[in-house]
C-alpha cells in the first residue's frame, strides 16, 4: 500500500525496523552523524504484541532526547480477537507515553485482500469496505491527537495519509 506523506516540515532519519539489525543500525548512524539535525526517530514494529512496549521503551531509553513516531506497527498472524486485544492494549500504551509523538497502525486493508505477512486478522475493513472491530477500535472509537486516522482509496488502491501537524 503506497504511503503518501504531506506537511513534512521536520527532519527525520530513515525508518528503523524492529528487526535484529534495526537498533544496531541506528546506533551506527548516530555515531557517524555528529551534528545532524534530527527532529524525531521513526520506528516500525512487527512482531509479538507483548514485546512491542519493551522495544519502544528500549528505544526511548537509548535516545531520550528524541520523540518517537511509530510509523507502522502490526501483529503478524494473529486472529481477529487476538489482534483486537493486542491493539487495545497497545493504543492505551501509545496514547499514554509522553515520548510517543505519532503512531500509525499498518494493516489498512480489507479482509478480502489481506497482506500475507500480517494476515486477515489485522484488517480494518471487511470485504465490503465497512470497518471491522479492529478498524472501529483504531479509526473510530477513541480520539487521539497522535493517531493517524485517514484511509483513502485512489485508483483501486488504499493509501494511508499521514497528517503531520508540524
């Protein structure tokens, strides 16, 4: 799904994944980049929902002077109900953490067209384009100034629009 970003008025790093090479790459970057003007650290997280909070806290503890933007997160292979439980817990954490400036749940797709890596359990829309329970929780229920909420369809493809209030 293409990512359309507009109103980017801050400087950022390349997005750091939660994979085994993400944190070491970021440490090398900061070692080599003295004097760089970085406004925030963007992160991706895909994996076990129970490990997400510790990963984010570790990144914050390592780089406490930078706000974190979780630009994508998702839970590969979980059922609908397990995704809903994990997402509810994650949203509470993300909304409550003062060092999280923005975040965006990744699987913005329909159950009829799942992304193989994440699976249908994380879909925010059903086959008819109506919000699933996961979609209602993320997009519709709780107001958050940190949360990316917009999904657009263009030329048959979904686009996430990250609205960055700079």
